């Protein structure tokens, strides 16, 4: 599989996440690869939707335990 083919599958929403991927990571990946940009997790603040805001992205269970304000330190 070439990188271009992989990209085309993602853009069209046709991809498979291996069963070995932890459920929290799988859920995050699925929410980030939504075909409609305004429905993607983290894009809502740009499109005016609080349900998919950056806060919602940072509060996803995958990032549990990460304190974003001090991440750069």
C-alpha cells in the first residue's frame, strides 16, 4: 500500500483500524478522521460547535492525565 493510496482511503472514509489498537485510541482516530470537517473532534470551535470543540478534543479519554496548559514545560 502506498502513502497516496492510504491518503485516498482516509479522505473517502474507507479505512480499517487494527484490532490491536486500544479502544481509546481507536475512538479518537475515528473522531479525527470524520469525512465532514465540521463534524471532526476539535473542529467545532472553528465552526462554532461546542460539542466538537478543542476542549472536547483535549478532554477525550485518550488524553487522560495530560495537563495541556503545562505540556510545553
